[in-house]
C-alpha cells in the first residue's frame, strides 16, 4: 500500500474529476487509507464504476454527478455528500483540463472563456460549495489542481497556462485568508501525467520526447499525484499551507 496515514482513516474526502485519470487514482488511494470518498464529475456511468470499485474494496464511497462550472449543481452535490457521508474533511478540486496547444493568434474568445471556466472558475465554485462547512468546523485541507503549464511557458494554450497560474494564486490567497481558521490550502502542479486520455492523444514517439523533457526521464503516473495529495491531506503536512507542490519529475528546474 505504500505510506500509511492513520489520520486519514474515517475522513470524508471529496474529489472532483474523480471519474477518471488522476482523480480516480487519487480516490482509490484515499479509500485504501480507510477514508470515505465522494467522486464528482459529469459522466454518471464512469462515476458509478469508480464508486462501485471502491465499495467492492470495502470503502464507503459515493459517485455524484456535478458540472464544476455550475454552482447550483455543486451545492446539490455538497448537500448529498453531507447527508450520505457526513461533514467533509478534505477537498481535492481536481476537475479541469483542455490544455491542448492553441497558437494565441488563432485563439477564440469562446475557447479562452471555456478554458478559464473549466479550470479557474470551476476551482473557485468548487471550493465555494464546500468551504462554509470546513470553516464552520475549523478544520480541513483543500488541495487544488494546477499544472507545470501554470509555472512556466510550455506547449499548452496560453488560456490553460493563465488559468492554472490563476489557480496557484487563488490557492495562495485563500491559504492566507484561512490560515487562522484551521483550514489549509495547497496546490499540486503536475508535469505530464500518463492517463488514458493523454495516452490516447500522444503517440509513443511524442510520449518519449515529452518524458525526456522531464529531468527524471519519465512521464508521471496518476499514482505520483495521488501520493502527493495524500501527504497534503494528512496531518504529516499540518505546518504546510499556501504552497505549490511541483510533482513533475523536475520539469520546473530546467
Ligand atoms: N494529465 C496530465 O498530464 C495533467 C498535467 C497537469 C495537470 N493536469 C490536471 O489534472 C486534472 C485531471 O486531469 P486528468 O489528466 O486526470 O484528466 P482526465 O483523465 O481528462 O480527467 C478529467 C476529469 O475532470 C473532470 N471534469 C472536467 N471538467 C469538468 C467539469 N466541468 N465538471 C466536472 N468534472 C469535470 C472529468 O469528469 P467527467 O469526464 O466525468 O466529466 C474527469 O474526471 C485536470 O485539472 C488537469 O488540468 C493533468
């Protein structure tokens, strides 16, 4: 199982983007620690599959459909999670994506707005749905999802880079606001991670060259991100807030 964080057993963890990829693997990792896990996304069948897998392994788990760009849907999901699993201790706001390259000269207003909405505004709305409960109880850990693309210019669209850089400053700002209220906020900035989606769009030769751009010489795995998330959720990081954890094989040091 790897590291055991005994304080995570019995905690209620919400993971947006939990229907696949990094979020689904993070959900499995929390469930293995004995946490109760709610996975959010838009694909009901995929959410059911992940939650069903966790329950089959003995965890308490719930799949909830919510579009993270829709505040009302998030409020409904938060209410359901509260009823089914209890008060939330950990929020991993991971939903997002669409980092595909777009030359800025060809960027459209519609696409720009949709990428900002899907990554930055969705993070704000997701945190907004769960924050009152965390603040009321005076405890909790929020982990947001940035990207290496938000740390340095890369091959993504400028919209995605700006959105993820926005997630980083939003997270630092929120961390300072909440530092006296028992709630920690940290961001994870992954390099290129091998998921079903990235494997489908990246031919093997491209994967090899992207891997070579990371000093540790390989792509990330969803489990690399899940491991960092468990640490930031656990008591072992209790004196860490407002930080960006680059989980990127050294990508940001070159
Ligand atoms: N993979 C990488 O290389 C990489 C690198 C850096 C950062 N990231 C970030 O890590 C996060 C997860 O990426 P991934 O690679 O695991 O992607 P993925 O496999 O494409 O999964 C994306 C997840 O986000 C959910 N999602 C997207 N938009 C949503 C919305 N509006 N409302 C609710 N759920 C939404 C999807 O849910 P449904 O499919 O159910 O709608 C899905 O669960 C994203 O924020 C991404 O930007 C990924």
